[in-house]
């Protein structure tokens, strides 16, 4: 990867900027009596109801209804399910926010492209606020799957990112902890970096 050719950096959200706690979310689902939902949780490649939610094909309320149906548990509330998702999105390491801010000061344009849902995204916004930042101020554009009605690793979501932002893939670095997502971006000409889940990315730009 020739970093001197990079002008744009596109970040995934979960597992790159925000730390994920897969076992914690599975335990939280089990705690509220939803073991089937616990088994469906996959941070990179959502299945079943999670995919529909992140694609924006169903609302949060409809997703909660489907989760209750999956586990045959009509008494669990939307608020309990929202708590479970908050357990999944453990924290945002402030050092990562500082790295993004430093990259912007160096002249890089920064973007976010995330498979997420409206409740999970609000949890992340609150993490940024607790760190004293507005998430929107850290990125030139934020592209969210549930708003775009598309889901990674579908090439169409990367093509829509290019259309919206005007970036050139050959001048852009895409950072994602999901190998299939990174491969889809690479096929369109992006440089890619695939850190371990919850890993750091700042070392890429250290002299």
C-alpha cells in the first residue's frame, strides 16, 4: 500500500472505531431469555432479522417483534432489546477519535461506511458525546446501511459511497475488520486494511 497516494480514508464502524463485545451481547440476550437471538449475533455478517434491520427493510419496532417471535417471548420489551444492543457496542477508544482528528488535520478526508441500525448508531453517537465530540464533525460524510437500504459486502453500497462522495477508489483506503467487506472494496479498486476486531489503525500513518 502506497500511503502517499491516499487522500481519503473510509472507516467501518463496529470493530474498527467502536469496540464490540460479542460474548457480552450474547450473554445479554440470554439474560433477557432470548437464546435463539444470542446464537444469531454476528458483528460482520448479520443474519435473519439483523440483516433486515441493518438494510433498513424493517423498522426497529418490527425487528423487535420478529426477535420476540424467534424466541417465542412476547413479554420482552423494545427497551430491553435496545439495552442488549448497547451491551454489544462496548465503547469508543478515545485514542481512535484522536487519530481520526489528527488525520483530518493532516489533510486526509475521512468517511464512515457502516452496516448498522438506528438504535445502535444512536448508542455510538452517545459514546462520542461522552468523549466530548460530535460524531458528524469527525467525518466528511457518514454512510449508514439502514439509510442507504444496502448492506456490505454488496458492491452496490461501495458504488453508492463513491457516487455520493466523489472519491476515487485508487486514492482511498478502506478499513474494515470484516474480510469479505474489505475484499468487496478491494475489487472496486480501494486500498484496504483489515485490522483485528477492536484493533488499532493509527500505526498505518506513523512515520
